[in-house]
C-alpha cells in the first residue's frame, strides 16, 4: 500500500510539473539560440534609446523664466476631423499636429545669470525648443544638441531682442489656426514663438486685455468657447456655442465678445457663452471668411473675402458696411487686429501665411512678413485669426507669496518656499517604459512582458534650480510572469543618508528590509523598492523621495536611474538593463539551474538579446510568446546598427509595428 501511495505521489508531482505553468508558474524557458533569433551587436552596444543632455543657459538680462522642450519638426497624425472651413464648406480631412509643446522637460529662472540642468532625451531628438518669458514678453529659440550638450546665451541671440517701444507698451500679435496652434508674432521683428496647444483648432481669437484672457471658438461641433489664461498657460471651456464662424473680437467698452458669420453679428457673454443680441450686416460683397476688430476709438471694422469694411449701426438696428479696400485685393483676408499705434494687421488665407499692414482710411496695404514680404520671414503655417496682446512695462505683477524670489505666475508651487519648478522625465505629458524578461540568465521568449513599468519622474526644484524631491508616478502595465517579482531603482549618485524620507512603496511580501528613511537597508547607494510584488502597483502609484538637502540634477542623475526587478522574492537575483551594475544586495554568481546565457554578467545574452529595455516613450508590449523582433520590424536592424539607424523603431510610424502582435 505504501508503494502504491508513493507511486501515486510521484505521478501527481510529475503532472504538476507539466501543467502547473498553466496556473501561476513561470513561463516556459524557450531556446531561441538559433540563427533566426540571434543579434550581431557592435561591441558595447547597450540597447539605450536615450541619452543624458546638459542644458546650459546664460542670461544676465534680469529676471526671466525659461521653459525647455524636446523639439522635432515632425508632425503626427492626430486622426480625422469634420468641420466647416472659413468659406462655410464642410470638410473631412486628416489633422496633423506638432507635439513640441507636449514635450516640456523643465522650467526655471536663471540664478546669478545661469540655468544648468541635466535631462534625459530620446536619441532621435537633435534639438530643443527654448522659450523665454520676461513678464509675459515671450521669445524663443531652437537650439542644436551637440555632443549631448546645449549652450544658449540670451545676449548672443540678437534676433530675439527687440527695440523698446517709445511708449511703455510692447505689442505682440497673438494668432491661432485650424491646426490647434496658439502662437505669437513680434510685430517689430516678425519672430514667431509657440505658446500653447489648443483643445481644438479654431478660426477665431480675441483678447480681454485687462484680465489677460484669450477667447477662441472651436472650428467644429459643438463649437466650444475656449478661454486661455495668458498668465497661467491654461485652457478651459466656457460653453458650447452650437454654431461656428470666422470672426471674433472682444469689446473692452462693454466687456462682451462680438462674433460674426455670414451676414450676422452677435454679442456673447464671455462668462457664460450666452447669446445676447443679434444684428444683420448690410452691404458685404462676399460674406465668407474674415474677422472683426475694434479701434481704440471704438470704431468697428470687418474684413471678409471681399476686403475691408467700416461698420456703423443704423437707426433700424442693422450694421451698414462700407467697403474701404479695393475690390480686387490679391489676397483673401482671414483675420485682423489693431496694434497700439492703430496700425491694422491682416493675415491672408495662405497655408504659408503672410502678414499685411493696411491703412483704414485709404485701404492701402503692404506685405510686412511672410513669403511675399521677401524679408526671410516665412511662416510655415496658417494664420486663421489675429488679436493683439499689450505688455505694459509699468504694470508688472511681482507677487511672490512664499518669498522664494520666484513670482507666483512663474512658480509651480507659489505657496511653498522650498519648491518652485519641475523637471520631467520623459516630459510633462509623457510616460516612459521599462520592460523586463524574468528568466535571466536563461533564455526567455523575449516578448518583454514579464514586468512592464510605465512611469513619469518629476524632480521638484527650488528657486536655486536644485532638486528637493523626486516623485515617481508609476504603474505596472503588463505582468506576464508566473513569478512574484519585485521592482526597484538604484540612484547611483546618492548615498542613502542623503534621503530624508520615502513614501508610497507597496511592500507586502516581507523580504525587503528598510532603513528608517524608507531606503533599502544594506545598500551602498540609495535604493528605492517600488513594490516587492509588481502586482501591488497595477494601479497608478506615486512614490515620493525627499532629500535631506537640495541636490543638483547632475549629482542626482536622470530617471529612470538604475531600474531592476527582483526575481521570485530571491533578493540576490536582480535583472538590470544592459551593462548596468547590480546593487550591493544583488549576486551575479548564484548557482543557477539550466544554461547560463549571461556568463559575462552584462545582462546581454549569448544570442545578443537583453533581459530589459528602457524607452523614454510609451511602449506597446508584444503579445505573449511574441518575440520583439516580430512585433517591431526594425528592432533588430536598430540593435545591429548600434542604435544609429531606425532610432524611433518603437514609435507608431508607418511600417514600424505589427499591431496584431501587440497587446
């Protein structure tokens, strides 16, 4: 009987070994060491998709806030949109947008004339966009990354310097277009500076100067009235107007929006979007397109496809229009605005817009900027509406609630004297991804879905541009492993004693020992365990690391630092990115069962594949058992080139991905 029971137990154990992986056991070890699944790598290639870049800004001209963005002139497909064009025709087309203003990396104010930060950028970026804000006087520059460094000296960029106006006012032309871009043009220099991405493309904009608000109406249904705070760089929707049109102006005399389409003119309450009054417009020769503008004297002007008109309200409650310009203008006006000198600026309907100055008495005009001005000021975009924002030199809001030397309008933490700015990895609106295979040192299936961490790192900076806190906003977006794996980061530039506290990690498995400050005990460098079971952070979790004293970003290093997983609660078994070192508690010389495919301990297998990859971008994970080279067509070519070709192999560009093989 004992023998029978023994045989039964042996058989049961064998069955569990064969079928247990269908429940919760680790994925099978796959032998991919064949010619079809072998990469021939240049010596030392580490599979890195990004690099550290040092930004050096010199500005001795006084107080100014800087915003630094990753720059590319590549447009992305934002999908299709159905809308009415400025002629009232219904159009459906693909919308292409720039992503530059979605890629804010950091902000700061130079200290003693210097602003220096170390950032992390995908290698396909070769430039940065630097925007300077001196009391709402904006200027910008596109700078090359040379040898992983950007050098910008404001005084050397004479094209961004302007002659001070005779009066205490500086004018800027604010403009919008159907592509959803809000930007300004300096009327003295013609220089264009991007300000914001709009919630929706638009043909209209108007500024409430007193409250520093810009209003715009979306170009397609439900035609939202959108409000932009120039000081706070934020958008909100006031109301859905329900119908569209090309002409909008704010009247400072009564505080109302004046909106027009066809041969109708309406007043709107800017606080609620309510339609208040309606008038007929008499005498337009062509009722499509154009804009409205009030002069400082309160005179109302309208332009349409047939030119410029003066408007006057008659005794019957109709607006009579009188043509001012000739009826044979060689351009179709889309927009107009008066500057402080009462010069009337007009933009034409060209895709590469031209800016024109027109005389309101004679209708005479001239090209001032754009291709047709022949002065090297080509705007590679449409201008669908213009308005004027006036910056008064004697009205500067220097409110500094927390006394840290940074004005509230520039301070991300206006009530906290210890914090002022933020540095983002990968960007303010972006997420990075770290994906692991957990069968190291054996060969896995290289689907990179055993533990996939999505993260955004925010270094909170003080007024001296030093880091006082690190926030990691993260979650596990895929867990295809059968093991219970932990995940953490090592900040190699910091000693554990430089950490004041750590909050947010989720530890439930009782194999991690912590110091009193929340760092892992027994480590030479600061190690933060995010979770001892990756399933603990399937939902978005914020882990905050507070520093004892502020540190520079060059000393801190840049996210994602040295990330790793701990395999199956075996604290000594760590898996890192290629060529990254194990922590003090890791052990690369453990006795492993099965074949060791990483005998040199560099976390690159004998067949050339890594066990972890890090991408400063959102990353779609291959389906279970789908090799990354099958899911991503250019991964192999990129790796074998040493990262010199197909540098954006992971992006959603045509031909890059096989979507049916991705989760």
